[in-house]
C-alpha cells in the first residue's frame, strides 16, 4: 500500500507494479488478518497513543511492524522515530538504514 501510495504518476505506478509482480506471483505478499488489527489496537493502548497524537502514517507503520514480526522478518527502514517507539510494544527485528541518494 505505501509503495503504491507514493507512486503519484502512471509511470511510477507501473514501476511499483513491476516490482511487486514477482512477489505476488510467488505468494510472497503478506495479507493482514483480523488478529493483526486487534494486536495493533493493543499496541497503541500499550504505548498510550491516541488518534489525535498519532503522527501521519504511524498506524500504517505499526501494521508493517506487526506483519514483519508475524513472519519473523527483519524490517529495514529509515524511519527511526516511529519504529523505535513501535518496538516498545512489538518485538520486531529492526535494521535502520540511511537515506538513499
């Protein structure tokens, strides 16, 4: 979802779709279960975060972390602020990377 949300032009969308296609064909796309949303709510409560104080995209980052945790994956991200906080409630393996230029 986040990759497609960032693809603002038809050309960018085609690039993302080409990137995703082999993963989709190999059934390597993670589908969220109802329990994932439940766990997200529990994590938000544990962190003491309400909708008003939540930064834009924080709930998506939380779902990404829960998805990575559910398959034992390491999550690579540049977003240290959100994921350091999320890691207090979700035991996700994180690897922080510098911005690519």
